């Protein structure tokens, strides 16, 4: 793909995802009038993904990263959102609907840039680590991370957004850290399930694209 075509597609994506960020903030504001959704794992995942994609789009535009790296980020965020949706048995309907529309926009960009087949195979072979997370390690990180306030256990489970939140707020002023003491076992189970689900789906996609 010519450089000019790359920039045109990325400029279009910038408009799409900047608008998506505005709509998402409006949705959260609307939902928070009746119930708190900002602290749910799906809401945090969507928020982190939008921020990351907008940052990486800007990085491409100023020449810090190339299109292949940008595609890596898009596929990574797609898998994060898909994985979170996969383990959601409850949650706000409007939030799930927004996540599905966001996935469609991400997938459209991946397809337009011609990176879907190549990047999915590359992710399976090189990038993703699907090892099972250990509850013992998670609890040790909780203990040695200031009884959970540093969020080390959340970083270990791949929950970077909330890990940073815990780090800068001292575990939500200790309340979040205390909550994690009782919820950590289930969090590890959820992460292991999500890793297994993601691995199966990516392998299926890889087999499908290789057969086309």
C-alpha cells in the first residue's frame, strides 16, 4: 500500500475513533446518572483501548511508528475487548452494544489496511502468551505490593488500566486492595478462561485465513 493511501486510511480512522471517544464519554455520563459503570472491567477496557488507539494513530501520523506496528495495536485492542465481552455474563446492555460497534470499527480498519491475515497469524505465533496464571503468584504480588495497594497483582493478570489506577490511588484508598484480597481467586480464574478462549479463537481465525 502506498504511503499516501496509508495516511488517508489512518486519517479516516482518527476521525472515527476520536468521535467514538466522545460518544463513549457521553454514554458513561448518561449511564452514571442512574448507575455507576465507569469502574466495571468492560468500561475500563473500552476506555483504555480508545485511549491507546488514539495515541497510536497520532504516533503513526508523526512518524514514530509504522503501519505494521499500528496494526499490531489494533489487533491487540480488538482481542482485549473481545475477551472481556466473552467473560461478561452480566453488565449494562448499552455498554456491550457500544463495545460491539467499536469492534466493528476496529475490524474494518484492519481489513482495509490488508493486515488481517498476516497480523492474526503473527499474533498467534509470536506475541500472545497463554500460560495459566498462578493464584499463588497473584497473592504473593498482592502481599508484596503493599497488601494490594500498588496493583502488582492486577498488572500480572494483564489488567493494566486498573493496575495503574490502583498504583496512583493506593488501591482506591485501600478499599480496592481489600476487595481484591477476596476477589483475587476469581480474577485469576477469569483471566485463565479469557486466555484460553482467546487462544482458541485466534487459532480458528488463523486456520480460516490460511485456507482462503
